[in-house]
């Protein structure tokens, strides 16, 4: 197991290049009767499968998913029927094994049409367990899954594991956006000069944005099971608005200390919209959503968030003019 590479991938360092070459791999000393295990070319997925299958002689058929894990790639379509059929043909799998059975992760089911694979490639899809650590028991039972093997949970440990990569991905653009907004707060005709205006109005922008990031990328996934509703954007807003408001109050003590009431409300709106947007990053890694549900939510949520940020910025400008 590549522990250093896995840790770097968890923190978004070289994440999209952490891959293995698609194709057919031998695990142990497989023969023509050995099982064929299908996975993605995200190296972390590949390594977890190899570790779970230690001591098992099998073939691993790796699909080209652009370095995305099975679950997310199935939702995006890269872990899909066409790619599976293509990889079977390219590796000439029918000449290597004398059976016609593929063990595909259950979480890959959204992207795989089993009946089409059977028709086009003459291989039968058998859905493996949800969790790879159940694979050995699944194979030992003759490719039979227990009800517990079919159930996917989303516990705190897994929600924690998702936070670093989302946080790093968010902080990269913020490294440019936050200083830019901070410097822009010095513009205007308010007395005291450019530097004085920055020191007076700049901190509130940083506090609001960072509080929105923490609410959407950290607190929302941690509190996910206890937040009402199914829409992740609503969950993010539900956490983000009070968190941003509390952060601004703790920073300034009262709205008047952080600027006018309009400016104070404006940054709550901006931070809350940011939190709602970031919360949607977790839709593809939870048991709460479906692909159609995510698309339906985004059609409404993303325009609403854009309007929220735009309205917040307008209110901040108006607040500066009349504050």
C-alpha cells in the first residue's frame, strides 16, 4: 500500500495524476478459472482492492475512469458500460479466462448496464459487495453477498476523510480571491484614506469568506445526518448563515463595529451562499443523493447561490455608500 501517495491524494496533492494504467493485472498466480475483479484506475481504489484480496489469485480489470474512484466515476459515466466492454475486448479477456463472469463493485452499478455487457461482450456481471473489505468473504461464499454487504453507510470517519481534499481544492482559488476582495475594500470616498478603509472594512470580508468555507466544507459534512432535508445546498445554507453571522459578531462585537447593518447582512449572504455551494461537493460521495436528484438540485441551487453572492456584494457597496 502506497501510504504516502494515499495521504497526498487525500489532501489533493497530485490527486488527478494518482492513477494506474488501465488494463488487466494479475493478482497472485491467477489461471483461466480465477475470478475477474473490476475496478477504476484511481490508484487508491486499486491499492485498496489489492490489499483486500491479499492471498487471493485473481485477475484485476482496470477501467479508465480518468483517475476517479468507482462510485463517483459511475455517476459521471466514466465507469460505464462502454468502457467495460472496450476493456474486455482490448485485453482479450475471453482468451485468458474460461468463464464469463465479472465481479463489479456494487457502487459501480449506476454506470453499468449489466444486460448490455452480457449482450455486447458475452460476460455476466455479478455485483460484488459495497465495501472492498468484504470481498474475501464474498468470494469464499461463492460470490454471494449478505444483506449487510449490500448496505452502504456514511459514518463520521468517512465524512472526515472527504474534508481535506475538498478544503484544499477550495483554498486554492481563495488564495487569489480573498486578497483581491481585501484590497478592493479600500476603494471609495470614505474618509481616512485607502489604508484606513482597508483596515476598517477588509477584515469583515476575510472573516465572512473563511467562515463560509469552514461551514460548507467542514461543518456541513460532519453534521450531515442531523441536518434536515435532502438538498445539500439547503444543508450548507442552514449551517453557513448562522456560522458566518456568529463569526462576524465575535469579530466585531456588533454589526455597527463591522460596518453598517447593510454591510454586515451582505457578508452573511455572501458567506452563506458560499457555504451552500461548497456543501454540494459532497453529493457524489454520500448515500443521500441520486444522479438525477443532484442534477435537479443544481439547476435551482447554483443560480440561487450566484444571485446570493451578487446581491450580497451589491448590499455591501450600498452599505458603504450610505453607512
